[in-house]
């Protein structure tokens, strides 16, 4: 069945909370049934006009780091059954890459990222809003492992960034968005019960005749 308006699911949570695991668990069930994932991380602002030294000072956990206007424009295009060219962010150069990824419209759009619930304009586009809530000690461990293995960072730089930027930004901007969530999922991808409930909810909508 094709919806006149695709279903939009927002999945937020702190860095290392497990929101990507929740997203993947849902996607893996429905990937054959027209689901697309839009990661907020891909929409960091282009910084090619800045010197490399200045790019290094980017606060990636602040709402202003994201090109939210472009993200909203792309969600509207997908809702109107139009394809988009999703940007790619180069973490080694700290700016947007020249390549883009063509994304075709689907019946379900999963929007995932630390601050997808922060902007009211984005929230108004969502049919289901999730917040993945995980203890800070688990989140920092996961972030250390990710940044060392995937982004070639030293443990000292990751810890310093966490204490000076990530933690205060989480408390100021990310944690407060929990109040906008329809469902709070403790422990992220480890919470199979919550994931099963979401899968069942999505399945009910996909198999119904309701035009959302």
C-alpha cells in the first residue's frame, strides 16, 4: 500500500545512547517495505569556507552546527514523494563532502539524530517521536570506542571533548527534548520489548487503510 503522506518517525537521544541501534532494529524489520533512514549527522553545515584550523573548533553537539533548514526542506520533499540528494559529511576534513546520496521517497521515514526533537519545525513533521534514554557512563564508553575506531581520535581528545563540550551540550540541549517524546526507550538497542512494541505499531499502520 502507498500512503498519500509517508509516516515520519523521529528517534533522538544523546551521543552513544543507542538510538542508531534502535533505528537499525526497526529498519531491518521493514527495509523490504519501503523505509528510509535520514541521519541528522549528515546535515552538519558546510564549512569549506573556513580554514581547517577554524573547523577543528566546531561544536558538533550544538543545534547551530546543523543545516536544519536543508534537512526540513528534504523531509518536505520526501513527504511530497520527491527524491532528494542527501549530503555527506567528511569528519576528517570537518566539512561537507562533494559527493551526495540520492534518496528515493518511501512510505516510512526514520529521522535519527541527537537533536531531531529540538526544532519545533521538525517535530511538527513527525508522527511518532522517540527518545532513547541511556545512562551517561554507558554513553561516554560507547562514544570513546566509536571515535577511536571510526574517527581516528585519541582517548585523551575524546574525553576532553566530552567534558568540555558533549556533556554540557547534552544537559543544555538534548536532555530537555525528552519532554517532547511520545515514547522514551531506556537502554537503547538493548530494550527489545520497546523495540518490539514500536515494530508492532509501525506494522499496524503499514497494514491499515489509514492515510496518515
